[in-house]
C-alpha cells in the first residue's frame, strides 16, 4: 500500500506527477524501516539519517518524526496487516519545471510504501548466500556525500542486475580507485586473522544502520575491528564474509564467484549477539 501526501491507497492505484523532480531526476531522499513483532526497529537512527540526507541536498522534509509515525499507524490500521512489514519513507523535491532547477519546485511531497517484510530462505543464514563481485564502478563522492540516501540509485540497480543474472542475492561494487565499497542493498564485512574488517566510509559507502550496530556489537564482544580500504584480493583471502542490511540483518556469504565459505565462528557470535540485542532498538509505532 502507498500513502502519497496523506492519501492512502493500494500500490497500483497510487499516482504522482510526471513532473515531480523525484521521478525526473532522482531528487529525493528515502529510508527503509522494518518492524519486529509489530514494533519499529532502529526508527530514530533511520529518521536521523533521513534528516541528514535531506539537509545535505537542501530539501525541507514535509514530515517530522511523530508525523512519519502517525502516517505509518494510519496505513497499518487501514490495511489490517498483522505481519511484520517493510516501510519506505520518501521525501521528494515535488512538482516543478521540466528542468534541473530545484527552486522551481514549490512544495516537497512525501510518500510511504508499506508491504509485508521479505523473507529470505533459511539456508542463507545456515549455509551462506551467494553474492557476486560486479563490474559496476560506484562514483566516489568523498567528504560524506556518499552517505546521502537519495532516490538516484542507478549504479545499485545495475549491480543487482548483474548479480541476479548469475543467481546471486547481491552485487558488490567498487569505487574508481578499485576498492570494494558495498553491495547493491547492503554493507559488506569480512574476517581475516580474527579481525573484523569493513570498507571505510571514505571509500564512498553508505553508513548502514545495521553496519553501525555490528561495529558496536563487535566492540562489546571484544572483537577487533578495522574500517579500511579493501582490495579484491583482501576479500578473497578472507576466512569469513557476511553482508548486513535492515531487511537482511547479518547474512553470511557462502560464495563469491568460485570462492566458497562456510558460516564462520565469529559471524555466528555476531548473529547471536544481534538477535539478543534487538529488544533495545524497538519502539512502538
């Protein structure tokens, strides 16, 4: 179901103007939130990143925290859904001229999309999923610009397209310097010599909410961590690999190309700690 500026309807009935700059130019920001047991997971963290993204592109958010929650409640009451859900919060520049000029847009718009949470096969967590190293080069923005979660996602779409063509769950991208950045919808971690490593923000990645939780968990468990520049050879020399996202949580990687892994002990420790700590990050809708 969708909610467009307060009007709730089923997805196929939703309509936005073709002159909305979010549609024309990707001039929009968004976040994906999920529920667990009917409660919002890490909602304040997602909302803070939405505010950050909007501020960086000079977009005034049409709703604030309680406003987003109010609209989510209204949608769930309207639908009668009683399963855990995926929620996408979108703010667009709004309708304007057929030009790049953002100042031609008079009023920003908001869109919420709610759907049942995707369920991944259990074997992805017990045996590991397949991801693919793609040829997609992700633009390197630097200076924190890559942490803007905008509607301009073409590189991620192309990476996922390349991965799906060979049966993989995720496509891994690199930056212009050849370093590993992130998956099309996830962050990536690997273990080598007992140290948990992940691409540094300076490589041009999104600071994933689940990524941040994993780094905090590792610190609490006494696991050494490094945020570094990751070469392809570093990844393939790893002893364990996993990806993280809001909908995937911690998902072990069992295969990249012809390189295969099992679900390693450090990954299992983190998965168990993640599940044990979920309650601390839940809030009522």
